[in-house]
C-alpha cells in the first residue's frame, strides 16, 4: 500500500519537473530581453518528434538485435540518442529558427528541449505513479498486479516489482531524480549552444557531428547501468563530473557568439 507521504513526494517531484523549464525560460527572458520564447516551443517539439517518435521507431527495429550483446547495446544506445537529438537541433536551427540569429535563441531552445525531456521522462512517470498509487490503495496490491499484468500470469512478477519500487519512492529518490533532470537540462542547453554555433558560424559546422559524439559519451554510463554494468550512484557521479565541463565550454562559445553579434 502507498503512504500519503509517498504520494505527496511523487506529486511534488512531478510538479517541479513541470515548473523547472518554465522558471528557467522566464528568468533567462528577464535577463536577456531579446531571447525568443518561440525557441522554447521549437525545442520541446523537436525533442518530441526526434526522440520520442523517430528514435523509438528505430529502437523497435534495432533493440531486439543489439540486446544480445552488451557492447552493441551500449554503442547503439549512446549513438542513437546523439544522432537523433543533435540532428533535430541542427535542422531546427537551419529551418524553423533560421531567422533567429542571436545566440540567446540556442539557450531558449535548450530549455525547451531539456524541459520537454524532464516532463516526459520524470514528470509523466510521477503522474503515472500517482495513478498507480491511488488504484493500488483502492484495489489492493493483488488486484493492481492482475490489472497491470492484463491477465498474463508471466507478467505478474514484473508488475509486482514495479509497484513495490514505486511504493518505496522517498525523499532520496526525489532529490536524485531531480538532480539527474537538472543535469540533463544543463547538458541540453550546452549542446544547443554548440550546435547553434555549428549551424550559424562559418567554418564551425564540425560542431554538429562533434556534439553527436559528446552526447553519446554522456549516454554511455546510462546504457551501462541499464545492462547492469554500473551502479546508479556511479552514473550520478560521472554525470556530475562531466556536465560542468560541457557547460563551461558552451558558456565560452556563447560569449564569443555574443561578441560577434555585437560587432
């Protein structure tokens, strides 16, 4: 059975996920008046199309093949995310946002891209978790397991584990989950700045494929965790170490583009 505190923590986590991109966009817009709000929606839409639709189609084909090997799974998982998301960024800057030449466009785009990911991955998971919590408390865990397994006995144990995992959601899980999403948003803003430079500045097109590789490197620890090769704590430590480096690089390039824009 789910405690009230667990449901409250899930609700708070979900609410924060929905609020973070809005707050980030508002603060940046207040700081940089010329930042286009439309770029936030373009970033969110591009993530949805390229990561949640197109990438998932390829996963349906490739995952049954690469899942037989840890190495193939890790390489494919890391590269697929990088290729789809960075290509989406590059095309968005070259098409929909081609008239938005100011570098602040890239930051707003990154907030939309990373914010949409936070909402869809963690925010919606919390919404789903609250629904499961309410139904479990109403029906009992055995009834919820049967409902989740859709009448298939072989799925009941998996359903039980998922429900028990959700029921154990606590303050530590909340903090770690939000930390992960914040790091992801910082990374998406950083990559958006670099890809924007690749799309806008002559001679810097190489930044587009470079960002695919950078994105892939960041996704390797997560892919290894999914295969049971790394613990989640190790993944957080690696991420916390790498994201600031990407942010510093992006901040330097953003400053250069602002100077070029002013001149």
